[in-house]
C-alpha cells in the first residue's frame, strides 16, 4: 500500500486494478522503435509490458486525510459493471471497499468524494445497488462534481443515438447522487474548497475535467485525474490519449498542469500511472521530465 505524508495530510492509494490494457502503439501512434530504445530503461515493467506491447494502467483512488476530514478522490470502475471493449475492467470482482477500510476509512466515514471528471473509470464506486436501486456507497459524504461534465453527459445520456452515457455509469453512478441531493457542482475557473484544497479547471479530456491542488504547511500536491494517463505524455505533452472531448484543449490543459507542477514542486498524483504512482515534474530544455522512481 502506498502511503505518503505531506504537511498535515496523509495520502493513501486504494487500488482497484493495475493491469496491462491497450497496445502502446495504438494509444500513441507516434511512438517509434527509436523512442522505445530511448525510454526502455524506465518503461518496463511498471508502465509497459514488453511481452505484449501494452501499457500498464493503474486504476485507483486516493484517500486524502487532512483537517479532520476523509476525502476520496476518484472512485474507479466499480464491481460487476459491463465494460464493452475493455476486458481488463469488465465485470470486476475486487475487494475495493476492504482495501479502503485497510487504508483507514469505512464507507460511512468518508466526508467528501471528489471526482476529477465523470468518465466511467472515475465514478464506479460512487453508488452500490441495493434492493434493485443505485444508492450512494458513501452515505454521509458530499460528492463534488464538475457542472460542465454533468451538463455534457446529461445531454449525451438523453440522446437516443448517443446514450446511455459512459457505458451506463452516468445513470448508475452520477444521477443517483444528484437525485439524493448529495452533489455539489463546481463550474470552470478556480475554487477554494477549504483551507487546504483548491479546485482548478483542466478541460479537454472531458468538458469539465478539474484537478485538485493541496497545500499544507508549505508543501503542495496535485491530484490530476486524466490530465495525463501515462508518463510518456510528460515527455511528449502533445500526445493525447484517444478519448477526449476536445483534443486541442486537452493539450492546453496538460501544459498548464505540467507548468504548475514543475514551478510549484507539487507532488503529483495521477489517476492511471503505475508504480510508484506519485512523483514530481521537472522542467527541462526540451519540455518536461517526470521523476517517478520506485
């Protein structure tokens, strides 16, 4: 279990899966044999499976404990969810809630659930099915959602040609939270949530994608969701993961977050990067360099 201390904050990684997923060259078509030779010293085994040519994608939440609050950042895929085209996340049956308890929080102890965006692999444990209905998994929590994402996926979900949105998880994992009156919606720009956490916009991967800045006792962290999925995107910020609402805006947001992380010295907590799962960013002559060493 990855546990880090930053100022007054304790941050624990809660794993759902950590598996090879997509073929690297399908995801990043500009990747070449020459680049493989350049980066092979760090790619395998934690970010790339050489035998299959697939990238390693971790799916996890971050449990943030600070200021007497227990905050869950992103809630993964969830169990027993149909994921067409994604066999590595299809019909999972993993002890996620047991791992969360081992990290220091039972569901009823969570004060806030904060989603960087509303894609299916970041909202899955928001709800559980009980008596045929989807109800909040974390009954005493407020859920922080991006309003632009809620608006966008509501339209997609209502469109008979496009819906259901996000493989059905918008209906299963977001709408019930809204209907139970447990959601706090934030719009674009920057918002100070409390004395420790600022919510800042980083749209492009989804229309309302946000990232969370943490500051405690002069130390900083950034929970970036899917601003980048893989460390190769730090070296090559123009490389997008294929699924984006606005590909060019995703590049703009990636550079914004990279600049913030490099200039502030923030410890970076991505949503899908493999071991050691968190690290720092350095500005280099040709762009940026990640420092994520196990």
